């Protein structure tokens, strides 16, 4: 069975955070990650002061990217579908910051900000 990973699942796996074993079990049969979610992983790694290109090389060398995980494009139809599905997501609650007139989304933060798994 193939799975579709999001950025948080891949980051949990790479950092050996809570849920990493479950992600690994789900990836045994192969899976996919969208270009957008992969970009989120690279952005997070860069925020941690790591080199996203080195991470990509490591993922390819280990047989994850281009092996177990196939990167799939994210086009206009996908963007529209994501917009339609977003209201159905019940695990996150919007927080309105009236002072800054911005809307953010409350979500689970990674248990670790340590990108040691990428070294």
C-alpha cells in the first residue's frame, strides 16, 4: 500500500520524533510526497541552519527520495482541491490575531528542533 506523506511526517521520521516508527512502517510499501511538502521540509532544514541540498543528497543516497518516496508535482488543480479540503480539517483551529490582522493556524510543533539526523 502506498502512502502520501506530508512535511510533518517526513520531519518526524528524519528526527526520530514521536510517530517516526509509524511513519517508517507506512513507508515500507512505498509512498509519495508532494513538491510543496518537500519544499516545506527543505525550508525547515534551512531554518535549522542545515543545507537542504545535502539533505536531498542523503535522502537519495539512502533510497528514500526517488526510491521509497516519489516526489509528485503540485499543480493548479491540486491547489484548488487543497482549498476545498481545508475546511474539513478538524484537528486545527484558526487563531485570529486582531492586533496584526493576521490569521494563523494552531498546530502541533515538532518535539525536537534538532536536525541531527541530517548530518
